[in-house]
């Protein structure tokens, strides 16, 4: 019989896509250490570390391979747009999900990068829900919660300050400063 984690699952704060969570991922993992069986804790750790070779549950295998397929589809879409060979960017995965490919096609039809990323994030969120459906107090529900926390922490890390840092990093690679780029914007108004 599969372990049931009634108290743990019932005590988890609700999550809303891309909204700040009451708990961070580290606090969640620490709480799980108090409640999960040892094998289940190892499963959670391997899942959150994206180690497909170390997971044992159907949820974790299906999540990690679907996520890898999603990342591969994104790499193919980007490679097509840039005119580069996709082969060095894709990694093998088990199975094939048509909805993953459709989600990437849909996302890349969006008019701007933010809408594209939101569509992909929402797809990942709904995928976690789908894969954990069935028994709301079993391990897959706990694993899905961890995945959703990761998704939300990613969105919470996207701050204007972090965006500015990334811009400076990218401009540094090409040897241009953000002040120079700002000056170019003034030229466009002439």
C-alpha cells in the first residue's frame, strides 16, 4: 500500500501560479523531512534536483521526461528562429507527449517573451496537477507541490534587479554598456 501523508498535505499552504508562496522550497523540504518515509524523501530530493536516473516513482519519471521533452521543444523552436543546428541542445527523454509539443507551439506564437514564458509556466503547472491526480494525500501530491514551489520560486526570482544584472552580463559579452544602449535609443528618435 502506498503511504498516505494526510497531515502533511492538509497542512500545506495553497499555491497560486506565479504568486508568492507562504513557504519557500527549503522550508517545504525541511517539513517533508519530518513527515516523509526515508525512500519518499530521497524521491523528493532526486525529483527537485532533476535526476531522472535516481527517481523511482511514476510521477517523477513522467514529470522529468515531460519536462525534458518540453525543454527540447523549446530548444528546437529557438534553434529554428536563430538558424542553428538543434542537435547539440536536445537531450534524450522517454516517451512522447503531443500536448508538450502543442504547448511550445502555442507559447512561441505569443507576441512577446513574457507571455511566452507565462504560457510555458502555466503548462508546467497544469502538467504537475495532471500527473498527481488520483490520490490527493499520496506521495505524488507531495511531489507535485514541490514542483509547483520550484515553478513559483523561479517566477519570484524574476525581479527588475535580476533582469538588470542579466542585461549587463549579456551586454558585457558583446562589449557594450547599458548606457551606450540607452544612447542608441535617443538616436532612434531623430
